[in-house]
C-alpha cells in the first residue's frame, strides 16, 4: 500500500513535450524577470537618464567653448556706419571663439550633489520595481508547481479509483457485491478525469502567465524546478527585521530623497548670491573679413569717432570681459523657492518614517504567514497519512463485506483532498518564505 501513501511527487512534472525548453529555478526566474520585465526596464531607463543628469551637472562647472559666426549688412547712406548709427559699419564680420565660465560654479556644488542624490533615488526605485515584480513571479512560479502537484495527485487518485473498480468487478463476479457497487465506483472516476483535464489547463495557463515575464518574446515552453519539498529554514523575527531594514530599497529611496531635497534647499539659496561670468573672445570683429586690412581704412571702425584713416589695421585679436550680476529684488521669488524646497525636505523626512513603518509591517506580516504555514505542515502530513490508512482499511473492510462502496469512495475523496491540502500548504509556505526573503534582500 506504499503507493497509496505517496503524494505522487514523481508525477508532479507536466507531461513531457517534444521541446520542453529550459529548466528554470526560482532564482533564475527572478533574474529573467528583472531583465525582461517592463517595469524594471522602465526603471532602468530612469536610472540611465539620472546618470546623464549627473554628468551634465558635473560638466556644468567647466568652461565652455563655442564658435560665434555673424555677418551684419547695413543699408549704406554715404556714412561709415550706414543707416543704423549703432553699427560699426556697412559690413561687419564676426568670427570668434568664445570661452565662457561661470566662476562661482567652481565653489558651488549643490547642483552636482543634487544630481548624484537623484541618481541614487532612481537606482533605489529600480530595486523597488524589481522587488515588486518578485511578488508576481513568485506567485506564478508556485502556481505552476501547485497545479502540477494537483495533476499528479489526480492521476494517483485515478489509479486508486481504477483499482477499486477492479475490486468491485471481482466482487460482483464472485457474487459478493451488487452491480450498483460498480456504478458507485465508476462515477468518481469520470469526475477525476475531468479534474485532471482542468489541472493540466491550469498548469498551461500558469506557465503562460509566468512565461510573458521571463522571455523577450512569448514563450511557454519551459519547466520549473520543483522545490516544494526541499527543506528551508525560517530565520528569527529579529534577523528578518534587521536584514529588511538594512537592505530595503524603499528606505534607500526615502533616505536619498531627503538628501536630494536638502540639496534642493541649497540650490534654491543660490538665488541670493551674485553670479560672476567670465568670457574670453578671440577672432575677428571688423568691417573686412581679413586678419589684417592692407588698404586704407578707419583707425577704429567706430562711426561716432572722427573720420580719420590709417594705411592698415589688425583685425584678429582678443577681448576679455567679466560680468557680475547682483540680485537686488525679485518680489520674493527666491524666498518662495527656498521655502518650497524646505517643505519638500520635510515631506521627504515624513515619507521616510512612513517607509520605515511600512517595511516593518510588511516583514512582520510575511514572517507571521511563513511561520503559520510552516506550523501546519506536520499536521497536513499527518492528515494525509491518516487518510491513506483510512482508505487502506476501508478497502479491506469492503472486501470483507463490512463496509459499503460509498465508504470507499468517501475515503478516496478524503485522501485526494488531503494530498492537495499538503501540496497547497507546501506552496503557501514557499510563497511566504520567498516573500520574506525578498523583503530581507536574501533572494
């Protein structure tokens, strides 16, 4: 009767297919989901954009070089300047290399630090998205295993039902059982066959749901590693809370957001400070497009000065300028920006406290679920063993004429429910444990 006690784990895998595809563990499924999951891909793009923001903020402290090219044509009227007296001449050519530097940026690092904090926030949010995806992968992964175990249990129940049909057939031929016993034995078999079909469909649907997360294109041709009966230790509640606090991406997001908001305040206060711009121009700003004018021309090129000429004039040269802008009054706009940044910082600090409570409650809930599921496993195994023994004894009593056929059918149903209950309990514990491991960062 050892076959009656078995949970049918040897049959737990889905029927073989011509192309079973890769065999995937839970860790492998989580890794694949991070690679191909839409949420993580979007979060990863956010990280890349934040890295570019950091790069731009870093390079903003360095001088810039640009090429200034300009030609001005003014309507002539017989004067050196032409119609527009503000111009330097009828024809003006500007070909200059311009170096610009905001000098105070060399000592102002708020923008760069803010960009670095924003990048840290984006990276932590990527981990948040990945862990959120973990929950879906874990549920779908163990949905496949649970459905496969149910299918295997149903196959075993079908074999047991067929054995009882054989027993009732022999009993009826020997005149020891009525024809109605064969009918009573056959009725559950038909239901079990339908249950097996439903279980196989459930396996297929679960693989479809998981497959869309694990592959770049649609693929349901894969198998998952069965770890329902693999021993797994549950950490202590204190260890789980400590690990979760140390590795929680939600807390990292909240902490980095506080830093980012702090730098927002610093950058907003820059509005009270002056700005100092230094520019160096080198090139041509003349009425002739030439390095040196070789014919008679105005000595200065300014129409507002006396109109005297020189034989030649140097056009290529440089000029440097420094511009100091001192903020005086902007109707309280800078003060409002500082106040707004301080409010964002206060909000980030409040979000950190909420995140801490959320992490603690999530870990406590997952730990309680895992502990409760683990506590029931021994009871579920005992129930299955008792149900198997009850079926064995009921068949013996039936063969001895001391039990009715309905009692055997009832015992078969009880054993089938006990097997499924044990497998559901194993899946429940595995899901709870995997959820807890996700929260603590060990998975």
